[in-house]
């Protein structure tokens, strides 16, 4: 991958027109656009709740965005989690869109991972592990939810994903570092949110103890970085979103020259 292709930018915005503008700005500067709950459900609400003509205009905007984004630039961040039959059927429907990446919650279990993998079509299947918000304020939260600390649980989930047909794992950088220490996970693509350049202040809703800079993450062997706010709303001295993405790509390029150490 080229340095900029390792950047996943989340289109976390409720306005389809804002999303279109951001895609136009960043298309050549990031690898993948992540379309998640805010964009999906906001678009649904716009179609269902507005007067017919407004709904038609919004539908045209959604179609325009779809045409702007080639499938290899799309990550459908749907985080499927249900019984195997339901997830398999949903994945089969999503596979028709031929997005580059579609994700599920690894915590849904091995049979769910198998069902999703069997129906993913041309898409890569990624598994969400322990959310980056966990442990941000309560150190015991992960133990309360999963029965163990984040690193132990993420490694458990990584084994489940690798053994049942998934292509990638999503976790905080601190756990991505641990995954890359073992050859048994070499076939998994590791994608990490909670990545912040030094020049971007971190938000309060992600655990800073599990955070890294783009350079640190790449040197740790992490393949793809989910970076939103530092690009969408960079500090005034950086410039606009395109300039911020270019700075991050340069940091990634420099870090790619450092070999990854496995155990």
C-alpha cells in the first residue's frame, strides 16, 4: 500500500452534502472512507421523515456519493452482531455493494464470524474487538464486560477471527502492537482507531492509554489507521483536511522504513 492508502477516514457526519464535499476534498489523500452509523441512519431519517421532494433530492445526493466512491474506497462500518443466520443474511445483502471492507463484532462468536465470512463476497471481513472508549474513565470496565483486560481479550478475539475466515481485526493501537508480536496473526490485517498525530489534541471519548501517533502505529506493524477528527478539523496552523491528510501520509511514509519485529 502507498502511505495514504493506509488512512481510513470516517465519514461521521449527518449531512450527505457535507460527506460529498469531504470526499471531493480527500479522495486522493486517503485510502478508504468509512461509512458508519451516523451517516447511514441520518440518511435513512432524511429519506423517511422529510417531504417527498426533499426525500427525492436526498436520495439523488446519496446516489451521487455512491457514484463518487468506487467500491475499493468504501468501508461499511456496520458492526453486525446477531445470531449467525441473521448476520449471514445481512452480509449476503451487503456483499452486493462490493465494498472493500465490511465489519462485524467479534464478540458475537465463532459461528457468527463463520457465517459472515461465508457470505462476504469480494469484501474483506474485519472484526471489531474491544472498543477504544473502554477503560477511558473506568479501568475495570473491560474486565466487567469481557472478564479480562483489553490486551488479553483482543488476542482471544484475534484467534477467533483468524481461525474462522476473517481478514482483519480492529483494535486500539496498544493491542495491535501485541498482535503483531505473533506470527500466527500475520495473515490478519490490523486496523486501528485511536490514532492521533502529536499536533492533534486527543478527544475525551477514547482511552489515551491505548493511543498512538501514526508513526508509532506503523512502526508497531499496524496496517491501516482510522483517523477522523485530526483530518476533518485540524488545528489552524496545519491548514485544511487535505493538508492534514498529507502530513499524516508523510509520517506514515517515514515510519514504513522501520522493520516490524515478530516473536
